[in-house]
C-alpha cells in the first residue's frame, strides 16, 4: 500500500490519469484482500473515474467487477447485481468477450445469493457458453458448479446433478483438484436431495481425496 500510495501521490503523475487508474485499482485490490471494504470501494471508484476520463471502457468494466465483488463481500447483493449488469453492458459494448463473460458469471453468483435461482441459472448458462467459446475451461467448469448449485436451489436436482457431472469431467481434463472437489461436493449434495444417499456418500468420499492431494502438493 505504501509503494502504491507513493506512485499515486507523485506530482509528476497528477495529470496522467491513464497511469493513475491501474494504481488506484491495485490499491483497491489490496484493501479488498485486507478486508478494508470501505477503502477498497473508494479506491475502485477513483480508478473508475480515471479510466472513464481516458475512455478505457474494458477497464471501466473490470473495475466495476472489483466494486461488485466488494459489495458481495459486504453482503450487499442487489448492489453487486446491478454493478455486474453494468459491467456486462460496458464490456460487451467495448467488444471484450473475456470481460463480459466474467461479468455474467459474477451476475449469476449475485442472483443466486438472493435466491433468484432461475435467473442465476440462465446467467450461468450464458457464462458457460462464453467461457467455452474463449477456451477458458476452468472458468467454464466453475460456472457449471454455480449452475448446479442454482438448479439445486430451484429444486431441479436432476439438472443440478448433470451440471455438476459436467464440471467433474472438465476438472479431470484440466487436472484441477480445487474444481474437482467443488464439483463432486455439488454433485453429492444434489444426489442426496434426490434421496439416493448411498450414491451421494460414494461421490462425497471421492471428493475427499482432492483437497488431500492439494494439501500434499
């Protein structure tokens, strides 16, 4: 924070808004990690103002996602939902499909946090298709896990199992144990809600191995 603040207060950069913007964004990220949500919010807003001044739309969209994540951490879900929607629109307008896909995935999470499960499911499906087109397999698998959880919340347990199994297969393909245990946990939870406890236990036991491998690594 000290180093970033030294750059931000450098009088030679007073008018260089394009250079100040990522500095303020980085300060916001550090404050977020420290749990200083008000400070994070203020730094993100400063960064957004700089990016808007130099008409850098893709980075305006990304800063809005940082703000949205801050609001999620503060449990202000409707505000986060609105910020993700704004980010999605800006990133789409700027023709930045990666930024737009991440905004839609965040939107889905914010909707699910408010029990808007069918809206969340639709957003997750949109994110999955976008990540697939971009070849971002991990992000696609994580969105499939989110889709599984949203469908389970909506009562579509068969659909939740199918989505979790898709994430399970993708996690195996990319050899990512973090995604794997989350996928298996979502799958086991959905199977249990359908009443097949023996199968749910088998899948759940399979999930246990993944974090053990991560710990060993």
